């Protein structure tokens, strides 16, 4: 390089410095924005989800959202629980609910079947309904945590075995995360239940949330990881 060309070489290096460095510095900020985007969890169930006889901030969805936000997660939990719902009613309202939502949930927690059991309805019916609902979530690309229930002993051993086996079998079939017993740590604990001895009080819901929290965290982290892995595939498809 002769002396006359050196100023141009210096100008090129300065141009490169001022152009490239800001782009490199901007990249982490963009990544951080993507990571902190608020995610939506749909809590789909019956009175145990709706918050029967509880104040709005005491329900399972409200306390779960508060716990996740305390973790530093940008999460919103929508309460889609309806007291008294059986799996038949849940199946009927699910498509309408999902179609009416402005954004697709990042995760759904399905907690239905307790009312079917308490009314002695056939396990085959509950299983078919839950099967249909899990398939609906699957078609829409929404991962699910299936919150199971255990049959009351007064339903008899045969009914109990069939009902209790329903949730693990469906979770395996649809690749859903299984939380075996929604009322774990709360059922048969008078201090954690309302006067009816069936529904959780505020403290009982707090126990339910604390017990399920690791499962929810894993599901959200799995969703984030799988989403990151799918991004290059979409770009490759666009290039083709």
C-alpha cells in the first residue's frame, strides 16, 4: 500500500467501526426483548380453577400468576374455569373459547373430570371428552399440563382404578405434561378447605400453586426452548 492510499484505508476502517459496532451492541438488547415478552397461560377447568367462594385475587390462576411474576417471569394467567363444569361441558365450550381469544396461549392447564367423578358418570365418557380436548389443543400447537384427579373411595375400587388411570394414559397419548393430582397436599386437610370440605380456601390454593409451580416452570422453559429450535426451520422454509 503506498502512502497516497493510506487515508482511504483509515477511512474504511473507521466506517466499518461505526457501522458494525452499533449493530453488535444492539443484538443483545433485541434478544432480551424477545425473552421478556409476556406469555399467556390458559387455566381451563371447573370450580377448582374458577376460585369457588374466593376473592378474585385468591383463585388458582391469580395466585399462579403472582408466583410466576415473583420468579421474574413475564406471564399472564387467564382464568377459564367454570364452576360445575364436567368434561362434556368443557369440551363444548373449548373451541369457542380458543376462537375468541386474541392471542394463542403459550401453555394450557387442563383440570377437568372431578365433577364427572362426583356425579358417577361413566369414565369412558370423561376419557373421550378429555381426549377430544387434548387433541384440540394439539391441533392448535398449544402445549398442555393435564392436572389429574383421584376418585373418591366411595366410588368403589373398580371405578377408582379406571378413573385414576385415565389421566396418565391420556397424557402419554398426547404428549402432555402430567400433574397427577390437582389437590395434592390439600385434599382431606380441613385447614386448607372451605366449610364444604371439598374446595380449597385461599391457603389451600397457595399450597396447590406451590406444588404445581415446578411443573409449570418446566413447561414454560420447554416451550421457550422448542420455540427457539423451530425458528431456523421457518427461515429455511421461507428461503426454499
